[in-house]
């Protein structure tokens, strides 16, 4: 390194044969320096992302604060609350930091300790995001989600919970991995993520299409028209899937309903 000279390097994994190093980025983090290599191999075929969403190859996900996400198949992923769980430890470390004289050796040491704790939380969250993204991409070729204004939501009273969940970072990871992933049934083709309009995804009935108004604290979708009773987040996830796949439920009498909802065990039909 310029002005520093040779430094010891702990190699995370061996460099693959045939790849040419294009760029080298050195970044400093709380626990040391990191070297990131950008590599290229022109012999590797480019992946195409021409997958068209259908009801068979598509999975809808509804992001939330009760659960991290709920899929259109009724599966839920709980929020690990990495930051919330570490708040007590961070509060103790920050209190110790405030007692140190700014600029002193003990103050600098305390600053590093707080930074390492923040990085530890961020690393755990990042691992959770990658693990969840990988599991979703094994289930479907196309993943659809609500086009949320995450920056706007982060300015509300729910900001701490939203930042702890890390929706924006997760969706970025999911999108990047989808491009380079191979779908479960095929090889050498990429996968796709699609952001859909979030309007009324929780209010519209995924079974008959009628709008059923409900406040945020109402966690169950109970439709008075078709009498379906289903979890609110699952109802939204099914609507998200149907919208991007071009199979939104119509409200007209005699119109074709979403038959996919009838196959799920996560809902019941209220008695007449």
C-alpha cells in the first residue's frame, strides 16, 4: 500500500483461475482494513433475465414489522431484531465513552469498542439478509414485493424498527442475487425481482377482489363479500404476486377468482 508498504493479508477464499482483477478497493472498518477485489472472466456466459412472471414461477412477499416478511405461500420469516437486542450493551458502552476525556487514549479505545459493537450488529443483519434472499430464490424464479417509500417511512415514529429490519438493504441484496442466480428448474438464466404498486394490497381481498377497509392494528383480513378469513400480511402477499403476474382478481360478478388462494391452508372461510 502507498505510504504504508507491505501488509499481511488474510485471504477469505482463493482467487478463481481465469479471472482478471479489475479493481481493488481498500476500506477501513471498526475491526480493521478490508480489501475487496472486483474480477472478470469473459469466458463465463452472461446471464439473461428474460423470465416472465406467471402464477407458477412467482412468489409474492409482504414486508412488515410484525414479521420480516410473509410469502404468498403462507410462510413467514420473523424479524431477528439485531439492533433492539444489542441496545442494552450499546447503551452501556456509550455511557462509558461519555465519561472519557475526548481525544485521550482511553476515549479512542472506547470509540473503537462502540464501533465494533455496531459492526457486529450490522454483520449479523447482513448474514440474515443474505440467508433469507438465498432461501427465497430457491422457491421461485420471480420475487415480487411492494414498491415501498422506505426513506419516507424511516422518518416516521417507526424509524428505529424499520432501520433495524433493514428492508432497503435486503431488497438490494435480493435484486443483485436474483440477476446472478439460476432458477430451480433451469440453468444459465437469471432470476428477477419486481416492485409492484402498493396501493390497497392489504385492503383488497385476494379471493374476490372487493376492497375491505381496515386499520393498521387489524391483523386479520375478513371479507364480508366472499367470507374468507385470512392473515392480513398473507392477503397482501397474494395480491402482490397476482399484480405482477397480471392476474389481479376482478370484482365483476361471474369473473374468474384467484383459485390459488383456495389451495392454501393458512386461511379459513367464515360460516354463513
